[in-house]
C-alpha cells in the first residue's frame, strides 16, 4: 500500500510540473484502486490532454509511468484519468460487455468486438468474467480485439 501511495505522489509531482509547463489549471486527486495507484486530473477544459479517443491520455499515462519508474526502479501500473474520461469510458464498455454477453447467451455463438486498447479490453474481460462467461483477446496491436465465448 505504501509503495502505491509513493507512486501516486511521484506521478502527481510529475503531472503538476506538466500542467505548469502547459499553463493549464487542474486539480489532482490520488487514490489506490485495487492493486494500482490512480491519479485523476480535473479542471475546466483539459480536453487537449485527453485527445481523440484518449490517445493523448494514453501517452501521458505512459510518460507518467516512466517518471515513476525513473524514481523507484519499479514498473508501475498507475492509472491516469483526465476529466473523468476513463470513468465514462469504463461505463460505456461495461454496457457494451453486458449487451454482448446477452447476444452470446442468446445465440450460443462467440462474438468478436471491435479493436480496443489494453485498458478497454481489460474492462470488457472483467465484465465478462463477472457474468460467468469467458473471453479472450485475439489479433495483433492495433487490431487486437476481445472475443466473448459462450459458456
């Protein structure tokens, strides 16, 4: 737990500097979610830090993880959210998973979803497992996608 809090502190310092350099206003919230540190930036208009389909957010998350690695020497699984983008995306993905689960149960056939990022695939895999079905990832980045399997 202490290590995750330290990761959050390092990440927050790094992101605070980034916001200062970019002359953006944002408040940072740090938390521990399960087995990973989580940092959220909330503010007026931070859409440029999210980017199209979260591309900038993903890049910032990787840079922040590298900053944590530089300080600790340990790989980080830190999760970064900006303006609630990931939280909203998670809700959408859970809804997609639920409708896909219903289709799989009804038809008894596997259903392949569109390509997704690793974060998106994990959310879907978790929702499928919680419903008692199984899923697997197929393909190669950037076309890697989830297949939901009948039980």
